[in-house]
C-alpha cells in the first residue's frame, strides 16, 4: 500500500506544483510591463520546479517543468511562431529546469546531516544548472527563430545571449534566494 500512496502523492504534488508554477509565471507576465517584445520575463515560475526536483529528484522536476510548458501552450500564454520554436522555448526549456534534481540526494543528505552551508551550496548549484539549461534553450531558439530582431551589424548569437540574459539572470538570482528561503522554512522531513 505504501507504494501506491507514494505514487499518488507524487502525482498530486506534480499537479499542484505545476499549477503553482503556471500561476507564478502568469503573475510575472502581468507585472513584467512587456519589456521583452519577443517573449520572456523575470519570473519565479521555476521555483516550484526546483522544489519538486529537490523533493522527488529528476523525474519530479522534469515532469513539473514539462507540465508548466504545456500549460503555457494550452492556455495560450506562450509566444509560439513555429512548432520547433515552441517546443524549444516551452517544452524543452522548462523541462530541463528539472535537471536540478541531479543535486537532490546531496541536498537531502546535507539537510539530514545539519550541514546548512552544504545544502545551500548544492541548492544554488541546482538552481544554476536548471536556469543555465533553460537559458541555453532560449538562446538557441533566439538564434534560430528571432535573428531578424538583432540590431543591424550585431551577430545574432550575441543578440540572443544578451536578450535572454536580461531576464534569465535575474530569474536565476531571485529563484536561488527564494528556494533557499522556502527550504529553510519547511520541516526538513518534507524535502
């Protein structure tokens, strides 16, 4: 019976955290003042994905991220110009955020051992990895599909790196701080 309860808990948490991530992204989109004309915003949507990655590992994080991207597409809050661009910018970009789960065991063991600086370091490394992989997806999509927006004379790759960096760097920093605060606040048996 314990295995069924665990599977049910996993699915319920994935559903709740995916919806929470979508809600965070929706709110971020409303307050971002549309600074980024080709899409993107400083968002805390990755936080629930990171939390699921640390709680359930790679499968929990990647599934939550995938569902976030899918919700953005289904509910019409995505900017999709071609199927491939949509897959890279939404399906793949949010799914790879869940790869922060590669640090789940290290975060959990450091928490269990009471090693605060260690679990915080592994947490930030996971947030960095997930953010970096998402950033890479957006940069690739920018190079392939949004080169026409680069200022004349500027290489498309540089334009995409800078454009996507303007919202991904702040999203990484904010996410790292808030994930650490959330993990610090929850009972340690929850992680």
